[in-house]
């Protein structure tokens, strides 16, 4: 079977999310709410019948993915190329702290996918490394199945979605954020990826 569907699933709430801090590559933990979000999403995600789950090696994503993989009995791989954007000097800071240090730079970052925080990565950089994971799946010698779920991070999911849809880089900022434990669904048809759902999820 060839790869026909991707589900890009953001991790559950972390202690950094709960306190408004920027995570990047910092290895924050799921909160009790985050664990519950992951469990609550399982029935909806199980309907996709994923053949494989691949998670970022940051534990907030790996832990979220493990909840699903164990519940539905599918293989789980870990791939560091699915890590969140490295935010350089901004990691661990709140938005207001970044704004106080570097007025206007967060606005620039949001508006320009080619711009990176000091010492960090741009969204274009992140998209390219994440795209390698998808390309490997598409060209795998062994069958990976029709549906693969990638358990990752909000910034990476936005960037990878834009890259898979071949959006012009200047248009990437039109894509909104992904809530904790929400997902993007993409289907492949006639050699191209198409958007089926964006920021979908269960609330409650």
C-alpha cells in the first residue's frame, strides 16, 4: 500500500503552554490536562486507522503519541526531525519578555517564514527537515501503509502543512495556529497533497 493520508497531531498541553512560555527544543512535560487531552482524542484519531505513528523525540510529543499507539495497537517510531522550531534565544521566555528585549521581532517572525529568531530556525528550515520524513515514507522500500500519523508540534505542523501544499512562502503566515491535541489531515491524490481538515479536534 502507498501512503495516501497524513495526520499531523500536535501534543497535549505542557507546563510551558500553561504558563505561556516558548518551548522550542526545550523538553517540557505534559500537564495532567495534556495527558487527558491525548486520551480524549484517541477515539477520533482511531477512526483514521493509522498504520504507523511517528513522533518527535521531545517527550511532550512522544508521550502524546504513546497514548494513541498503545490504545490502538500500532507501531510507534521516534524521529528527531519532527522536533519543534528551535527558537534560539527566545526559548524559555514568555511573549512579553521577548517583546521587552526585542520590540517588533515577534511580529516580524510571524509575518516572514524565512526569518529566524536569534540563534534559531526559520519556518522554512523546519519545513524542509520535516518534509524529509514524509519523503522517506513516500519512497520507503517496505510498505508503511496508507495512513501515517505524525505526532509533533504546532510550529512544525504549520510549516510542514504549507510545504506539502506547495504554498508560496510569502503566504505561509495565513495558516493559523494548531491547538493542543488538534490535528491537520492531508490526503494525496494525483501526486499532490490536498488539505482535508485543519486544526480539527475534540473539545471537552
